[in-house]
C-alpha cells in the first residue's frame, strides 16, 4: 500500500541551491512508520525558476521551468536525499489537476529528466507519469508512443467519472494499445496536489476501487480520510486476480475475482437495491455499498471467464439503450429533446451550453444566446455506438440549421474530441434564405472518448450579427477513407 507525500519544489528550494528539507523529512518518516511505501509527488515551480516570474503566483507555480537544468539539479538533490526511503516518484501531479501551464512537450521533458536522475541514483524505484483529469485516452496513447521509455506507471484521476466509466476506459485503452504491457496504471480517488476535490460518497470510493482493480489498475490511491470499508477490501483485491464479469441485468456490477481462498464476487447496483440471482436459485440483495460473496461454484467462475472475452468491460445497460448495431445516432432539439444515442439535454446546465428553446417555421429547435455567452451545443455520443474511434471509422456529423437572413451573418464550426486533443473544424457559413439546410462535417481523427465529458460541440461563438438556430444533429460512421453516401 502507498502513502503519498507532496514534494513542493517551490517551497523546498526557495532560492537556487538553498534547500529546506525539514518538513518533507518528517512527512516521509511518518509514512514509513505507518508501514506504507512512499510515493513522492513532485510539483510546483519556484518563482525564480518559472517562465514568467512576474505573473501571479497561481500562474508561475504551475509553469514548467525556464531552464530544464534547474529542474534536473533539484531532482538530483531530491533523489539523492530520499532514495533510500522512496519507492516511486510521481512527476508533476498538477498536470492531473489541469493546473499545469506547459505543453505536452514541456511535460515530457520534465518526465525524461526525472527518469534519467532516478535511473542514475535510485535504479530500483518507479517513475510515475500523470495524465490530465478525467479519462483522456488520446493523451495516454501519445504518452506511450512518444515517451514510453521514460515512465513505469501512469496515474489517472478520473474526476467526475463513474466506476463504470473507469472500467470501460481502461479495458478499451488496453485493447486499442493506448496502454501497453510495459506500464502500470494507477488510479487516484482524490487529487494529490492542486485544487481540493468535491467529497466522494463512501460507497463510490469502494466501487471505484473494485472497478479499477477489475480493469487492471495496479494501484488505487485513496484520500487520507478513506473509509475503513475501502481499506478493509483493498488487501483482498490486491492479492486477487480478476476473472471476469457476470451479466446480471442493467445497472448491476457483478465482478468475479480469484485469490488464495478461492473465487469471490463483488456486487453492487447503481439503480437502487435489487435481488441478484447467482446460481441454483440463490440470490443476494445488491445495493450501492459493494457486497462480497464467497464460495462461488465453478460454473459461475467459468461464466465470468467467458464474459471477459466478449469485449470491453462495462456495467450492463438496458438493451433499449444499446446502439452498437445502429446506423446512426441523433438528437432532435427543442424544450425537451428526442435523443436516440446522442445526448445534449444534460449539458444545458453548463452556462456556455444553456441554449434557448425556440419555435421557428412551426418547428421546435434551439438557438444560441450571445448576450449570455450560451453559444455551444454540447453532445456526447453513446459509447455503444462510438468510443475511442481513433482511426477505426470516419465520423460524419450532420447539423440541420435555419438559413441566415443574409450572407455571412451566421455560421458554426465543430469543437471535437480528436486524437490530438480538442480541436476545431473549419468555419461553415450558413447560406441565406428561408427554411432549413443541412451541413455534414467529416471527422477523420475523432477520438470521442468523452474526454471532457462530451465528444463534440456545435460552436456559434463566432457570431455577432445573428443567432445560430439548430433543429437536429445526426452522427454516422463510415469506414476510414471511404466515400459517404449522399443524403
């Protein structure tokens, strides 16, 4: 088990070559006395080393250093002092809090320098990279491809994501090569540096721990006040091998593990208490708090093993919500959307996505509201239809909008989750005239991992003279490079 200690560079080296180790010495000693292995999380740049030292503190503390040599010298002193006590070194955890103000290349430079110093001074220790908050699979793939030899494990903080999201993301990432066999995956249930997180219910902490271990996470890091229930379950999971899931109805997680005592299942229900049938007429009551059931018969273990080979690890859903065989997904917009595998309604609570329902030409639709900066229509594609596309398909997004009152009065583009991060498509002016018109945009590099919680947005932020009115959005998949049928 791990205990995390923050090594704040901005406090440890307030001026070049002058170190203040006292507080860090005590914190490392306390973790070791508790019988935990030490993960030292290195974060924050001193003002004297920052890119823009005259900026506000919340800026310069999270910038990469102006000269990499200053970072390397600090690492040399840090690793030399604590190499006998630290088992793993986490590089710049504020990246996972979205506070890091450098580029991906900047971060990889820090990571490579850390790897070199740890190899030189403490070759048996692990180097842990950080990923941005959420479940950013394109970033993981880039990290593995461009810096795979510079780290041993990668830390994820799945902020605002469910246990089911974590299982799906990690299993898909492994099957698609975004994570490879060289690297462990670690999951943090709370931020290790930077802004405090919103409190997480105790049952969610337990569910997340089980889900992460089922999906192959080598370590799960809990907040300091983790509930006893999590700590009690952890040793069993640490020493157990995941066998597979059991399909026991929508919203029911039933995950089978095997340890020295034999097979056991961990079950919970995301949709309220449910009786879950196991075998031979035996059933148990599953609720939000995970339930451990031991003494499983061999046929249940075999069933779980078969299920593990059928595809990504997911919590079962209602078959009516399965769009894996659909030709397209769509959302017809209005006061209450008609959503078939394409979701917008839930994002209208976001101020920038709080578009206004309208009726135009006798048809319900929505329009942007520039005065309130509500200029984005956010959409999430159902994961059963498209998830981590990354070259498997080209994505066609068709947007039905009302014609403009005159040329160059109103237009839009798409802001979408790509394999290179979120990016914009070229601007599309809406032709003038009466009635409605459709525009189809082809995305050849879509990721659609819901990295920021959504896959794409119809963006009307560039308009000033007229509001964008949208009636319907449809998403289709076509083989990469293949011509699309005219609609």
